[in-house]
C-alpha cells in the first residue's frame, strides 16, 4: 500500500487565531488536497476543545498518547469516500497537558506553548515520520520572552535544521504575486550591513528553483535597496556595490534575473506579468505590496529547508479570536500548498 503524506499542523500561539481557524476549516469541510493525507495537529488540546465548544461541534480529532503511534500513521488505509472520517490526529507535547487557554490574550505561556509545539514538530520532521509542516501564527515577542531566542518561525526552523537564516528564503505566494525576501526580521537600520553578493545569490537561486517548479519562466526582478535603486549612486551606494554585482553574477550563471530595479514600480510590473517573482531587500518593502493584494489568501513558504513548510500569511489576530470573522482562506491555501509541494 502506498505510504501517505503525514502533514504536521502546529497550533502556533494557542491563544491566537490558529486553533479557531483549524476548527472552522475541519468543520466547514476538509480541503480536497488532504483527502489522501494524514494530518497531525500539534499543540495543547484545550485550545481545540474550547473553540469546538464555542462552535457547538463535536471533536474531530483522535488524540495520540504515545509517540510510537506516529510510526503507523502513514500506513493507515486511504479514505474511499469524502464522507468517511478523515485521518486527523492530535499530539500534545510534554508540558502542555495542563495548558490554561486565555483566548485573545497575549501571554508568555502562549509563547512557550508555541515554541514547545514547534520543537516537537522539528523532531518529528528530523525523524522523517512527518513529511511536511504547516504552522499556525505565533507571537514573536512572546516566543522570545518564553526563552526561545529566535526572531520568528523562519529563523527557528532554519537553526533546528542545522542551517543559518541566510541559507533559507522567506517566500510569499499569492495567485497574482510572488515575493521573496533577502532579509527576514532585522531592524531596518541593520539591513544594509546584512546584504552581500553571496546572500542575494542564494535567495535568487532558491526563488528561481521555486518558480521553475511552478512552470513560471519570466525573469525574477531584484529590488534596489534605496529609492530609485540608488539613482546611479546619488542615493546610497549599496545598489551599485552589492546588488548590481549580485545580479551580474546571476546573469553570468545563466539565471533569468533583472535588476536592481526601483521598488516603487517593480511590484506593479510583476502583477502585470512582467516578472515571475520579486526579490525584495527587506520585510516591509516586499510585504506591504504583497499584503495589499493577498491579505486574506497569501501563503508563506520557507525555501531551502530539507522539508516543505508553509504557513498562513497573517499573525495571531488576538482581537479577532472567538468572533468567527477571520478568513480561513490563507490557512486553507497553506494546507493545499504543503500537500502539493510534498508530491505523491
């Protein structure tokens, strides 16, 4: 019997939107992409039971009490009909059995639960019992206050995989726009000193590979760092000294890239179809444009990890928790993308 894809799905901060969105998705109808997959939810069970009680719905998961049970998950019979019970399981990491949920509240305990859950997922991925990961949103400040010294998911996952943040790439997928980031979450004043020819080439390599896997062969556009891409050195010299040489080396390797281009027009051109993706130099340069278009349906993909990782492109949304108003589309797309990228 063919082995099934086992997808880990972390709750993120249990006090945030993650648990509510997961409950609503599995109650509204399992995404078709998961019909032949096994979903392993990781996090405190109280977060799910709370939202199920609010929704007035029964439990939809089977709780695992022994990690060894995970060895059999990918060998369970495939579903033969959409109405048969899906393979949805829950594993509660050690130390989270008595977690006290505070829906919509920012707490250090929520940060600890998010970090503990992510550690568990990384261990399962390293053991190959899980093939893909979709992560619920967490609060970066609470993660750090809880003792996890990482700026966010990307840095956490890269380090646990034995990589540096420079080895991976934050990539954002939307139906109309794809955006990669050269840097992740540094203060803006630190961005110029973090940029290097080698780092930009690595991000371009990962982005081009992802675009070719999608069947997209238009050039990848590289944004300049400064206004007007430096205006020939009159507005900063990083574009001439770092970004332009990186693009030249990429072209010399036969890569289909252009730049550095002025960011204020690049995203418009990308949406018109001139570019397959845009490599932005820093977080807000790329994500301000991306979220204008894909606030409700965007997906984050971490390129360069030894496994597939996706996430919804939104935060914990504490103010929306429990009101049933937050869109489930971004998380649905993240689940679909995780399965699609994992392959048969």
